[in-house]
């Protein structure tokens, strides 16, 4: 479910909502809320920020999304994060798989990138598990990417006519 402007205002104001996990929002959620509040025009395409909600309890436990639409080269950047109490359960992996699925629906996208912190091994593990490759680094962040896989040609039966 997309993060709404009202969600961003609630995060920024510090007013707790009943559907938030006890350790939500995280620092990353606050940063994203600030970006959403600054750009009050809601995106109507897939390239937005989403709430990660624990299905069994209906609690918001994190967020994931795109940092904008694809650039001129067909590259799109993703980000994701979970509250500490829900990490290590495969939830981030599922969220990133969902982002990839959404990205690959757009024929313009040919590359998805992510920039986890150098010291965030669990986040790098998420990317590794879904097929990203570590390709570059700077002082604090590492560049991981996954390229669109070419579609295999559809086999056709020979014409025996």
C-alpha cells in the first residue's frame, strides 16, 4: 500500500498510530516521510514509496519503494527498511522481490540499483538472495544492481503442413 501524505505527516509529527509496530517509524521511515511531505504531489505510477505491513497483525513495520521513475538509461533505484523487531524473517527479501516485479513490468526499466550502507550486511544479504550483484562502492555505501534478464524466445512447433 502506498505511503500517503497523511502517513508522512503522522511520522513527522510524532503522533503514533494504532496500526504501527512499537518500534515504527525507523530513522529511514522519517527520512522518506520528509521527502514525501516536501513533494506533496502523490505519484500515481508504481514508482512511489510503500508501507510494509505485517499481514497477521495489520501493523506497519517498515517501508520500501522507488526513489523515482527510471532515468534516461532505464535505471531505477530502490530502498527498503524494517523495524528491528521484524528483521531476519525474510520480509525484506519479499518486499524487494515485489519491487523487482513492479520494475520489470515497465519495459523501459533495464536495471535496478540499491545502495546499502557498507556495514549493513543483512541488507546486502537481501540483495544477494534476490539476484543483485555488488558492483561498486564509495566510502559509506555499496552499489548493488540487477539487470533485466533477456526473455527467452517462445518455442513454436514446426509447421508440418
